[in-house]
């Protein structure tokens, strides 16, 4: 087995979510958003937080101003301003963007510099010597002003493959000018892990502390980062949840978890890493980018098990089908219930929900019911509330808070202020039968209002139930519009969220079942 490298005396975990991550398509962060994310990053325990490019972006300038005015107090991380080397033919001391870096009032500054000769010629429109002079002048000036400087060598790997001597000269020049770390950037994200070691080792021979910054265009950003660490990099850059331009940046949470749990490096206190899942999801909420369920370590599906064979093994030892303890990153094992489920799946899932299904015959019976209902179109792996109702029904523990005797809904093309649909429900509640009418925008909204009206006198809590998501899936059809429809509804009471599933020959029938079960589960749990 390959021996993993020992931890360096100094190691940097550098986050660039607020700058590089914010370049993701459809993602825009306000100053308030950036402050909230920075606080979460600080709680996680990263060493450096790159806040943006002051002077080049008004929003970033405002962020650094807010931080300098005391709106952002960091306990662990160092706030870092990002910028570029001075302009061609100018001087750093009079360059407006260089001045903006000083005005940001951060202890650390990260400069991007060209290290690919073609970019010097075609993007900067200057010669190779002037590019080196730009690096020397800017780094030296900032160091003399009392700042600590990192240099990001943009397109370093492509530059090395095209002109290795010049790419290495950029690294050497940055170090000689006073850069504390020189970061090798796979800006186009085209590298593969097998190629990293030779290039990083060549730069490491110069004798400067090296960093690595990888993009995920080949799907290898995390693997490339670890390969660079193996070759001597002591500073890694990445973003929360892999946010970033095109296919994103290296996911900093995955990197940190790998280094701490696999390499055994003390990247952060164990209690910090145990907050990784909650912090990842909190950042996702702020960025309005839905969490990736299959994200390593912190995704909802990262420790989810569906196959019956897996469940049987997990009953013996959870580690038989898990590479690490999910609690170390604040996650948890989930047992999924589906047509692939075996008796062990049902028993483990029942135990998760608080039901004793150790009776093999009972567990087998429920398994058969699940498999049949899955064949009919139901999907319980994402509808725990409906699965719990099924268990309660099969074990004689279903205490029905209400019984619907009849329902109907009418929809027309006449739209009033109340909506275009009218629903009537007849419900037995606590021995009394009541009929209510609800009007709404669409049949489901009308049914929801009618059922809520029928229940709230006996169960005022239903006023706090809110439908937060509604998903429709058309399953196999026999002909034309004759199709089986599946509906999933997410509901919250402000404290918890639950999901129910309904299946029917039309969308209204399926929606009504999911809606009915949502209210039933919510009242039972309260």
C-alpha cells in the first residue's frame, strides 16, 4: 500500500468561494451574503478567505469596506484581497488597482500573474521580460507596504507544457520578489492526476512554498489537488461545494475531509469537521444553489444505501459498505426503501423511524407490500413520511386523526380573485362529519384550502403547515394521456420538513393522496 506523505509543518487551507466560486453561472452574492458565508468558513476552520477583487468590482470593494468597518470579525481565518500585477508599462506605486488592494486593509494579498507565454503575448500584449518585471514590481511594492503576498500563476500547467523554462522562471521571480507562497493554477482544468507530480516537483525544486489551484473541467479537481499535495504543495485553494466557473473548482470540503480522515493530517479540530455537512448546506442556501445530493462526505446520498445486499451487510457492521463514519463530517447513514429493498432494508429503516421490526415475518410482509407498491408507481426512498404511515398501517399503529369520506374538485377557465378552482371535502374529525369548500388557484390549492378549513377547528396546528415543494412525474403510459402519475409533496411546520408520495391515474388523484398523507403524518407527529 502506498505510504501517504506526512503533514508539512505549515499547511494552508485557502477558500476562494467569495471570488472564484462567485463566478459560477447564475450565482450572485450581495455584500451581506459574502459576510454570512465568510462567517461560516471561519467556523469551519479554513486558514484564508479570499474576499474578492477590490477596485475591479464595486461589490467586492464594498465587502472589504464593510469588513474593515467591523462588520466581519474572524476568529480563525485571514481575510485576503485578490488582485493582479500592475499594468503593462506602469508602476505598481501608481497603479489604481494596486492601490485598491492596499485600501482593502487586509494582511494578505493574492496576486494573479501570467505564467503561460502565449497569454503574455496575446492577452497582456507585451513581452516575457515585461511580465516578469510586472511581477517583481507589484510583489516588492506590496511587501514593502507591509503586506504578505501569495502569487497565483495563472495557466501554469498549460504554460509549463508549452514553455517549461519560462513557467518556472515566473515561479522563481515571484519567490525572489518576496511572495510567501507561489500557487500553481490549473486554470483551464485540463490536467489529470498522473501528470501533476512531475510538474509540481519541477517547481518545488526551486525551493519556494507551493500552492495548488485546480478547476474541475476533467472531473479531477480534487484528485489533482491531492496529487499536487503528494508532490509537495503545502497550500490548497478551493471553494465550498465546488462552486466556480464552468464545471467549478476543487471542492474544499472534500479536500479537507480527505486530508484529515485519509491522510491523518490535523487540518482542523474534529468538532469543526463535524460541522462540515451543516455548513455546506448553509452555504448552499445562501448561494441559492441546490445542494448536490451525491457530493462526497456531505451530500444527502453520501451514506445512503439502497441495495438489499448492502443492507444485510450493514446490519452486521455499518463499515462494511461505508468508507468512513459519516458522523465525522456531521452526516448520517440513510437506508433507502425501494423495490430493491430486502428485509434488512426494511428492518434498518424501521429502526431509524422508531419501529421494532425484528419479527422476520412482519418485516418480510412489509417488504412484500413495499415491492408491490413500488411496482404500482410509489417511491418511498424520498418519502419517509409515507413509508412511516405504511409501517403504522401494517403494524396496527395508524391512529387516523381524520377520515375523508368524499372529495371532489372543479376547475374552469373563469379566473376570479379567489382562483379558478373549487374543491369540496367531507371529513370525519373526532366523531363529527364536516363539509368544507375551498377556492384556489388550481385544483391542488383548492383542495389544500378545503382540507385545512375542515381540520383547523380540531387541529389548529394545521395553520402552520406549509407546502414547500411539489413534484410531478409521469410514469409509463399505456396509450396517449392514459398514464400513471406520481406526486411528491414536501411540507414543513417551521420546525421539521417531511415528504409524502401519491400515485394515481391523474395528477389530481395522485396529488390528493400525497396531500392527505402530508396532513395525516404532520398531525400524528405533533
